[in-house]
C-alpha cells in the first residue's frame, strides 16, 4: 500500500526537528526534506555529519523514513561548464547526505529551461543527459534514485517530455517524479494521459491540490521554483478540496502496480495565504488520502 511523506516545503514556520515531530504526530510514514540555504526547515548545502546523524537518530526514534531530499540545483544543462559542474557537485553532496540519512530519492529539476528558451541544436538536452548519466552512476552505486519532476521551466515540463528524456538517459537510477498538479496548472497532460505515458519510469509522486483563479488559465513563471503572486493562475488547496481527482489517480496507480511513496508537497512555503498551518492542512490532506486508500479496489 502507499506510504505518505510530509514535505518540509509545507512547514516554513518549523525547525526541522519540530517538523519531524509534527509528521509523526499526524501519522505520516516519512519525510521529504528541502536542501537549501536560507530556509529554516531545510538541510543546509554545507551540512555537517553530526547534524545529519542527529536528524537520522530522531527520524529513527519516531519511526519515520527520510525518504527523499529536495535540492534546488537545475543548471545541469548550462552551456558554461563551470556553472554546470558546480550544479553537479551540489547534487554529489546531496547524494552523500542521502546516504547518511538512508534516503532513497533525490528530487531533480531536469535542467534550467524557461518557457521562452530554445535549444535549436539540442546541445542543452545533450548536456543534461550527460549530467544525469554521470549522477545516475553515483546514485546507483549508493542504492538510490534521481527523480526528475514534472515541473515548469525545466526540460521535463510535460509527461511526454519527461518520458522522452528518461528513455534517452536510459539509466536505471534516473526516473520520473510524477506531479499531476504541476501538469494541470501548466496546461499539460490530463492524469490518464500522464500515467499512460510515463508510468514505466515513475519512481516517486508529489501530491497537492489547487483550484484555478476565476477567468485565469494561462500559466507563466519567471522562476524555476515557483511563480510570483502576479503570475499565478491557481490557488493552492488542501488535498481533496481542489480540482485534482486523487481518488481516480490513486486507483489507476494501484491498478498499474504502483505502491510506493506519496509526498505531500503542501506549498505553504510559497503560498501561506492560501492554506492553513501544516498541523491543520497537512493533517487534513493525509486524512483525505487515507480515506481514499480505504476505497481502493
């Protein structure tokens, strides 16, 4: 059966230890932790072994698996080799952190590729593929997987893009992070299309929900991580209170044989005005998912 992780994007008011305590209190199975400087509920980009060891001990004591780490590197396809190598080395450090924390997945932004960018000769794509194969070798050696998220301003913005890239990379440790909410608000594939296209390389899943702003469907974002308030075409919602049909998606995923992790990417970090504190909204989201599990055939 599915397992539910809490994403520390949803706990900006908490320290990491307090977030893990919350995830345990609301009955979650694990945690997905941001790796980034300047954010309270994250592992720093220069984390010390003692910090990681303490975090691992706490998670073990609580019965939580730190299942995934989420860094914000993306320029694996940059034409400047110095920039590209710095991003690769950043993920190499995160792989070391993941090993210390017994994490299985590392979220990947598959290249920096804004909506207006072009790659006429395919060089950026080739550089991204080379970077992912190189990092994939390191991940495979340590028993973990890199998961490229369906995400705007990357080279895996759609399910079709994601599976095409994953197949060309052709590495067992490099797969896809399925995010139907992202596909929905960027105007890409519906959930039946997305699962049909990319299920063969689907390793991990983000769960969130949304509604569209009235009269607003076109999507744009000037940044890879999140759109500004002026750019947003949706409003974040507690899972089960938006337009993403999670009962149907979960049934289809189960029918296809997926019984892995669902990470509650509760976006309070970016949109605190939309949703309540994680102690309320993430708990309601988890309770909703569990109610869906009970109805699966």
